[in-house]
């Protein structure tokens, strides 16, 4: 079963799980749909700080004739950032081999290239050893901002090699939001939020009569 999760944007998440822990799943024949997986299945975290993400859980269908999930209950364990620091690299279009660090994380901008509306940042990310703190996930949080603080549209990062604590990568940005014909944003700095302190949050949910 797939879930789309949305957090209040003012709640700064530092980690969220790929999986949802189900505590009850009963079909309309009264049988349980729980797969009986381990309690720690939702401990596989993603350090992406986006407030919208997808997660999933497993169900077992014992009665093919069932038409509904009469009751579905579960919880999501989150980590909310209570203290952050932002790494910033100014004059980003001319930055070359510039390194900035905070909270044990470091980013080195090797070079920035512009090809029409596309801006490509070649960089290296270093993070402390941590099962949920992968260098690739941290790279997803890199932003390019214009002089007014508006972010360019990110088109994703591609890794060039590395390991869980170090990644050489290229991250692609488009000056126009959604590739449109509106105002082109000229990047002036790179921004990377770094989480320094967190606290756990457990969010419970319940659904009735799902098809």
C-alpha cells in the first residue's frame, strides 16, 4: 500500500521513513491484512528534507473476495530539526574549488557551468558516517538562489562515484520554473541546510472503509 505524506511546511524535517508502520489492517470479512513484518521496518530513513514524500507498507490478502479495508491504523516516525545551520557559497557562477562546512558536513563546488537555461553544479559532498545520512540524499537539498532569494528549479542530481559518506555529483537546475517562458532567475549563491539537532515525532493515523 502506497502513501503520500505531507507535513506542515513550517515543521522542518531532517529525516522521514520510506516505510509506514501499520498497527491494524482489517478487511470487510474481519481478517487481518498485516504482513507480520518486524517493528523496526520503518527505521530506514531518508534525509531528504522535503515536506512531501512517498512511503509504503506491505499487506497480505487472505480473502480474495474482500472488497474493502474496513480499518487501517498506523504511525509514521519522523525526525524534526530543532536546530539548523545553512551553508552558503556566494558568487556561485564563478565559484571554483570552494569548500564550506557545518555540522560535520562539507560541500566543495568544483565548478559551475551554464548552458542556455540550464545551470549545472559539479560538487562533492562529505557527510559523517550515519546509516540514515547518505551523501546522495544530502545532495538533494542543495539549492541555487537568485538575488531575491528565489530558488531555481532543480532537475535532480547524478552521482559520478563515491560512497555513503562522500559523493562526487552534478546537480542540474533550470532558470525557468517548470521549463516555462517566464522570468529567468540568475543564481547568485548556493544554499545547503544542515541539521544540527533533532527530536523524534510519532504521527498516528486511521482510515476507514478503503476500497
